[in-house]
C-alpha cells in the first residue's frame, strides 16, 4: 500500500524515473499489485494517476481514498 494522503507536493516529475528505475526491480521482486491512497489535492492525485498508467504493463495499480477499501483490494489482488 502506497499511502501518500499526507504527502505535500507533487512527484509528477519523478514518475519517469520511478517507471524506469524503481518499478522493474519491484516487479522482479514479486510486486503484482499496489494500492495507492491519495490525497484530496488535484495535483497530487494527477501524479498518482500518471504513475498508475505507467505501471499498468508491469503490475496492477488502483487508486483509493479509503484505507479499508485499499486493504481489501490488496487481499484479493494476485
């Protein structure tokens, strides 16, 4: 679970680096699903949506605002 509800700022500029450098080793290590808990701010939400689009060929990624829903999705995700 990637909880960025309280993160301040945007990481949109880092998404290309995350896609190129971080996501492939995470997938090789067995990552198959990631639940993203997002903040209310529009810019931050767009950063996560962009990252999910970049990750779609490597693993399943969904965006949530409720922690319990995210945890339930992760339990079912394989």
